[in-house]
């Protein structure tokens, strides 16, 4: 049975700091961390959870934000966990949670483009090679 996770990747036309602040305050009730990458770019992780009556359980959401330029941020949103019953049925809760995050962008008046959206997401469906940096060998 594939996981009932839902994934979306979007390019947001807004500064990293504005998005990180928005998502940390709105959805970061479990964890958040901001890191500086080589070249000075910022990377942020925000993790939250919310109770869904339809599954009688909480679902998790994780946002990964990667600064692409002064007003461009790559956003990945994954909702998972909290399905109901033996088959982990989500009744659409994960897709709803991802769309709530995207709706926050609209409510804040931010423009964005959804690059991918994948239902029943698992790592094999990632739209890029998530392990590519490991293939280049050790960092110098």
C-alpha cells in the first residue's frame, strides 16, 4: 500500500525571510530551523501538525524553503501520517493540508507557480534526484 502522503513543489515570488516567517508562525507548531548554505543562501525547514476530524487523527506537514534569489524561494510541502485504520486512509486530509499551505500564499498576496503536485507521494516519485549531492563525492 503506497503512503497516503501528498507533495507539492512551487516557486514563490517572494523573499525567503517573508515566507519562513509566515510558515513558522502559521504551521511551525512542531519544529523549525533556518540554515545558511554555501554562497550565503538560506534553507529553512518548518514542521507542523493539525487534527483532522475526518481521520480522527493529526496529520503532519513539512515545508522546505530554499532561497533562490532576492525574491524567489523554492517551496516543497509534504503532508503525511495520521491516516485512519489498517490501510492508513487519509480521506484527502493530506491534500487538504498541502493546499492550506498554498492558500496561505494567496492570502498573503504572494504570487507562485506550482511546479509539481503528487498524490500518494513516496521518495521514488521525487521530481529530481534527492541524493544527487552524495554522488559528487566528498566536499573539498
